[in-house]
């Protein structure tokens, strides 16, 4: 199912817009994540797609048809919430079959279909247990099976993994990806976890204050963030930033001036900027054309590499280094990166100068 949101507005108090002129298209079979900080309006957006909230203005379309007046039960949607919301007195099988019971599907068919959904999420063998006798990951699977048992055309997932520990999270992430691809179902995931969005989604809508700031593939968001907000939100470890300025078509940062490629950056206007560089672009020593000096503050070992934390002026930079290289705390070191890997943002508006 293709989902379109057109010029959507939603307010809860008639004063401030929780959602403001939101536009979004999710193609049939696509996996889209709504990503943003707490309170930016992700859940509100999702509940409008589900029909639980009504927009104050704008149109929601499923396969080109306006569904604004359609009740949630008629929207052909499966949902999974953070809390799972399982029925404690029912068995796993009864929980999964419940939506079919509500639809008055005959018992034999109900059980057959519930078993098939349970198999899909690898719960066969646990069908007679009650939710209280399951681990968090297993409960999550029940919630997922219950959401897909009606064979909905749309799957809505609201922070489905946030109650799981780190290892289970990664396991369930892979499960969700597999099930989504197997069913080919249009899916919308609400999350504040950029890593979750980056690993699962075909496209991510980065939201802030009720608006979509950028809607792109994970690779594009990583490579070409449209503004400072997206740049600092996407990537682990995060992008490094330092204040600078453009003057006479040159970049001044950390006490030095650099000529940059004018076809790559808009250098026409003198202005304060924030320069950004991803940790993996930086190398220890002088290999790149932009060179900086800093004081070693901390060295973290992550197995395959070291993450070196360096203080440069008032800023903190992190980069990866070979595990064989030693760094002395408090010592001054030089590091560098290619100017082509640089991101520049207008310090006032946050817009990228690329
Ligand atoms: P979180 O990650 O914390 O769930 P979110 O991005 O999903 O955040 P929403 O839950 O959509 O954000 O909330 C956006 C704003 O709308 C918040 O300021 C919230 O308080 C407000 N809001 C949401 N639902 C209601 C409601 N039913 N009544 C009043 N205000 C609401």
C-alpha cells in the first residue's frame, strides 16, 4: 500500500502545532522510519496514519484514496507498541488469534492462521504459554505475530525494541527486517534511535518540532545531511564539529585558512560556519590537507580500533586509530582529514553550504 500525507496539521491545544505542514510519501512495500528526538511528533504522525488521531487539516491517502474519514479498524493496519499490550490471561496462540476472533473468523481458520503467524516469528513451541512466562524478546514476537495475523497492508511499529536489552535488540532488529521483506509489507517505524532507523529503514524521515527536516535513504542522510540538525543526529560515533568562518572565499578554522573547492561549497558569502567531519575521515598524522593539533583526552578501545578523543580549542574531536598506536594522555598530537570530507553549515540557519 502506498501511503501519502499531504499538508498535515495537528494541534492538541489550538495554540501550538504539534504537526505542521507535514508531507510524506511511503511507497508500496517500503520501510520508512520516523526518526527524531522525544516530543517531535513521531507517534502523533503514526497515530494519524492509523486513524486513531484525526488531522486538523490535510489529507491522508492510501493507494491514492483519501482515508481521513476511515475508522482505524477499516484501515487494514497492524500495529506493534513499545508496551506490547498482550493479554496476560490468554495463551500465546489466543493472543495472536485475537484480532481474527474480533473479525469473527471461524475458529479452525483462526487457529491455522495464528499458527502460521507464530511460525513466521519463530514462536512455534511456545503456543500454550502465557505472556508472563515469556522473555521480553518472545513477548515482542507475540506482539509482532498478532500484528501480522490479519495480513494487513500496513505495519506500524512504535518504538518496538526500546524495552529490550542490547543483544536482544540487535536480534529482533534482524527479525523485523526479515519479516518485513518476506511479507513485502509497507512499514513505518517510529524511533528515536538513529542506529535502529539506519539499519532497518529504506528511507528515514528525520523530524524536529513537528516537521520533516530531511527524508532520504540512510546512505544519503549520512553522506549529505541537509543541515546541522541532521548531521549531528545521524552517525555513531557522531560527526565532529568546530566553529569557523568563511571570509574572502576561504575557510578559517582552528587558527588556519584553507582554500576549498568552490564547486563543492557555497563560499560566496562571508559568514560564521560550523565545520563538521566524520570520525572515520580523520587520520592520525598529516595525511589529509586539513591539519589540526589537539590534546589527547581519552582513548577508548573498541576491539578492532581505538577511538581517540582530542581537545581542539574548546571542541572535542573523536577519530579512529590503529590499535597498535599508543597515545599518551595529555600529549599534543596532530591529525588531519581531506577537505573533500568536510561538511559546512551556516552557523545561524544550520543549512548545509554544499
Ligand atoms: P516520544 O519519542 O517521546 O514518544 P514523539 O516524537 O513520538 O515523542 P509525540 O508523542 O507525537 O512525540 O508528541 C508530540 C507532542 O504532542 C508532545 O509535546 C506531546 O506532549 C503532545 N501530545 C501528543 N499526544 C497528545 C495528546 N493526546 N494530548 C495532548 N498532547 C499530546
